[in-house]
C-alpha cells in the first residue's frame, strides 16, 4: 500500500508517495498494449521531496526529464530506475546553470513544458529557468497544438502575420489544416475581426452568384485570385482557408437545394 504525501492540483504532475516507509515519485505516462495509462515510480530522498514540494519550476523540469524514460519503457518494459534516480540531484539540487547544461545533453519533453505555460522563445534558446517563470500547474494542450502547427509551417517556410493567423482562427483551421472550415468569429482577436471580415467579404463578392457547377477548382481559383489581388501580403495558407470556406459553403447550399 502507498499513501500520497504530496500532489499538485493537476493530477498528471508527478506525485510523491510513501510506500513501505520509502518516499517515491509516481507518475503516469505512456500506455500499455490495451491503451490504458501506465504508472511508474522511483525512489527519492527527503531532500528531493523538499525541493519538489516547494519549487514548481524544478518539479516540472524533473517531470520533463523523466518522461522520455517512461516513453522508452514502451507498453510493457520497466522504467530505467537507475537513470531516473540519476536525474534527481542534478535537476533538483544543481545550480540553474548546471541544470540548463544538463538539459543540453539529455532527452527532455519540451512539449510538456509548453503545455504548462513555459515561454517558447526562451525554451528554444535554452534559458529554461527564465522560460518557466510563466509556468503554471494547469496543462494547456491547445497551446502545444498551436506550437506544433507553427513548427510545421516553419518547416515549409511559412511565417504567419497577425491577419494570416486570424483568418486561420476564423475558419477553425489554425491547428488542424485538414479540418472542414467553419465561421468562428469568437476565436479571433476582436481587434483583428473587422479586417478578417473584410477579407471574407472580398471572397464572398468574388463568388457571388456562382455555384459549383463550373467545378470546385474554378470557384476556388476565382476566390483565391480576388483575395490575392486585394490582399497581396497574405500567405497561401490564409488565402486557401478562405477559398475552402467559400467552396464548402457553396457545396452545403447545393446539397440543401
């Protein structure tokens, strides 16, 4: 039997438990062959416990460093307990400079820290302690999805302007580019919404009176040409999301008719 002696309000953040008189860190990570969450534990000392309970930054850093070991365990393998224990002193008791040096040499879960609110730019520069000043116990995985989407665009050489991003938010396709577009004005910064609506109005005027009888591609081209003439600085992702919205709505009208 074990008892929880310390936990934070987010149940996924590792907890400290006492089992057979020994303090252990317990965390859920990964899944077994049946897709049920796996749970791992490893021993910690009273000194480690004191830091974990008092210092959220160090607690989150330890979590981030242990998660790759859990992933390496796969669906049924054991946690490399020796490797997990070896992280305790450097991460929890080392100087900030030593911790940041360690994180340049060991695997760690960047996405988990982003989910906890870490500053992405500082993380990418290796300034981990500064990055975690904004961290909280609440996990925001939508923020991680946005980060992943931005990284995918960066690999394609795409950099979004605020208006580009707002158009993708309006159509609900900022994160999931393959999603069928919709109109979501509440997702857009109110300061940018009027400009977004002007772009959409340009697209609506371009395809007014058109249906899909000439073919989806023809309607798509008509809209994209009009939007690009009026807003030449928009990236292709933004132009295409508006044309996709127009074509989808035209298809819906055709089905209704």
